[in-house]
C-alpha cells in the first residue's frame, strides 16, 4: 500500500476523525477551565471586598440576613457626594457610600434629556444600573438623575 492509497483509505479517515474529536474535546475542556478560573477568581476577590461592599460593622459580621440589610451590587440609588471622573461616590438612605465607575460611555439621562458625565453635579440624586467589578465598584451602564423620593428625604442623616 502506498501513501496515496493510505490517505484515501477508511483507516486514515477514522484516524483523522478521531484526532478531530480529540481536539474538539480538549478545546471544550480548556474553555471550561478558563470559565471556572474566572468564576473562582471573581468569587475570591469579591470575598476580599465583602465588608466594603455591604457595609462594615463592629463585629465584622453582616448587619442581618434580611434582604433589606444588603445593598444591591448591580446598582445604586442615592445622592452624589463626590465627583472625580471617571468615578462618582454616592450615599444612599442607608448611609453606605458606593463608588460608581463611569466607563464605556454609559447612557446618562435627566428626565428626557441625554447629558454628559461632566454635567453631573454634587447633590444630584441618581439611580444607577450597572455591573459590579472586582474593586466593589458599580460600572455604570445607565444613570438617571431624578428628584429624591420622599423616603430618602425623611431618612436624611442628622448631619445634613
């Protein structure tokens, strides 16, 4: 049997299919390893920032286990207390400061008007929807400037 006959034989085709399937399996396995590593790394870094994300307490334990005691990682509601673009620091009715990162050109709206990040002002009341990052910041996708709701005004800290 010469080389040309071997390449055209069923044995060669089966070997070629077997190698192709093996390569596909290895690619899927490697993808699974990368996804698993990314998830584990995110969880590890999130754990490092847990208390900064959910607010410190004296005994280093969460303040409670109810939904009302945890802040939302994918968004924030509150008043802007500091602007240092590309970051904003806001404080909500729970008096926990959150860092908002403005990147990737998020949509910023005041009522029906689109505005730029430079148009934001200290004391503006905003609602932010975004994605948490590894530094416990919310990467803003949408920012809405609104009048503060009554419950926010009623629960103002005593220092204001």
